[in-house]
C-alpha cells in the first residue's frame, strides 16, 4: 500500500487517529501537554485541507472542541472565541440536511453557553439554546450522539432558568436530562456526566419548590456518580463538589450534622485534587468556605470561622474581575468575622463586599433578591452598632426590594419577609409613628438574628 504524500490533502486527515488518541488521553488524565498536541495537529490538518474538501467541516468542529477544552482549563477567553469561530465555520461548511450537521450545531451551542457563563451576555445564551435545539432536531432519535445533544440542551435551559427564574425552563432541562440518561447504555462512559447534570437540575428544583424528594434524588444520583468515577479522572472533582453542595442543602433542611460533615469532606477532597491554576477551583473554594461557615454557626468553633474566611478570600482572589461568579464569592461570608470579633472594620468590609456583589449582578437575575437581602442585613448590623438611622432605612429599602423581586411561590421569600418585618419592628420601636406593613407581613417579629443566604457554585458538565 502506497503512503500518502505529505502534500496530499488526505495526509493530514490520516493523522486523525493520532489526534483522537491525544484528545482521549487528555480527557482521561487531564495532561495539558496532550491537549496542546491535539490542538497543534488539528490546526495543521485544517490548514492543509482545501475549503471545499468534505472532511474540512469535521476537522473544524474537532478543533473548536479542543480549543474549548483548553479554555476550560486555562480560562483564556481567546481560546473560547476561537472555538466559537471554528464551530461557526464547521456549521457553514456542512450542508443543510446532512447527517452530521447535529455535531457542529451542538458544539457551537456548548461554546456559546460557556461564553455566556463567563460574560453574562444573554444573547449568547439564547443563541446557544437555538443551536442546541437545532442539533437535537437535526439528529435521528436512534443516533448514538443524540443523547449528548439532549444533555447539552438541558444544560442551556437550566442556565436560562438561573438567569430568568422561569420554572418552565428548569422543568424542560430536567426532561432533556432524563431523556439523555434513559437513552444512554449503563456502561457508556458519558452516562455519569448526564447523571451528574440531572442531579444538579433536580437540586435546583428543590431550591425553588422545597420538594425534599428532588433533593434526595440529587444526592443519590451524585453519590452514584462519584462512586462510578475513577479517582484519577479529571471530572471527579466536579462530581465531588456538586455532591458536597447537595449534602449541605440537606443539612440546611434537616439539621443533620452528619450531612454537614460529609459535605465538608467532599468539598475538601475536591479542592485538594484541583490544581491551583484550574478555573474551577474558585468555585470549589467558595463551597468549601460555605460548609465550614455552617459548621462554625453550629458549633462556634473559631477555627472553622477563620478557615471559612480564608477559603472565601481565596475564591475571590482566584476569580477574574469580569467573571459573573465573582458576585457569588463576594456575597458570601461577610458578617461572620464581625459577629465573632465585634470589629467595625470587619463589618465595613462585609458591607463593601455586598455592595460589590450587587454591582456585579444583573437586576433580572434570580440571585439579585438574595444579595439585596444580605446587604440589608449587614446595613442593619451597622445600624445596631452605630445607631445611624440612615443605615436602618437603607436596610428596610434593600429588604423591600428583595421581597418585591421574589416570586410568591419561592421558598426564599419567607426569609426575606421575616427580615423585612424585623427591620420594620426596630424602626417602630424608635419611631412609633412610623408603621407601614408591606404585603405579606401581617405582624412584626421581635428583633433577633436576621437570616442571610449563601450561594454555592454547582458545575454542569457538557
């Protein structure tokens, strides 16, 4: 058999098995050198392939996928922009009705969704959903890749739910994930990823509806996913982080300390197994800090408080200033140190962090209400320390806005109403002539500890 000449357009395509091997090695081990080599060989293959060659679309699609993987590892937005450009070119190079059109459409949707996660641009998310829906529609139901398209569509819909609070999007995300899991053989290597995402979607529904069955299902699924994933697999840290977050949610619901200890153990393992330059590490640190802070609240152990603050500060330091999750890290753990030390500087820092979190949060995002609530609580704490009536009035304004921004069927609304009532009660104590009850508040609670909301970082796997 004759060798293919180096100048022949099929020469670079003949190296596809080598590229696929390098990519598979990276997915299995996380070795960045393998990914760099796969990108270099893919770029050479695209350059050597004529624009009208039938294999060019597949080469462009694969190159875009590898560049997106490198973005996930390094956080370099240039790689993500390049991935989107390559995927768009792959879609354009694939004729309408072609059996392989679903693949570049799906990948383009993934990359656009990742850019939305980084920039918060809703246009990217809407485009991602449109491409993902087109990928599913373009792919026969018995096609083996369709399960991946369903999974990714579910992830995009979940992201839109998180942005808009539209429960229909979350229900649709769960339906797509359930379909992906149901149509994937049990021994398929991607099934654990589909299951992990389904667990996260169910946990989000629990947070919205308070249905404990959803939370129990998400924990059972996540435990199975962690158990089924080899210890050296790069995605295991994602699954550990998510499991820790679900266990923490159950602790908050039931008060079972065993769940909190397990959440701390899983989060610690995720952080310790993640390289310091990994873009996901900030999220793991944030959650680890949340769990340690909960244990401090339960036991009063100052070592947990100091560790929680350190983890929270590490999460902020590891998050780029233009990253949407920076608001999550800034929102958490403002008051704990002040409550322990009574140092007004700690409270001032907590208020500054809350204000920065607010500035980084779009008003149409569901997390907006929780951050308003927390800022109100911190302003109330400063009023109690300094006696400044201006702070109390600002706390009331923030709490009123939090209640107004929260749907009536949302479980968090009761907390915001309670805090608003507490602030109004204090105002009535010092200004008896001022009493205006908002809708939903029929009486004023006695002043006591106000309730803050802390946010976890849960990761979906495309």
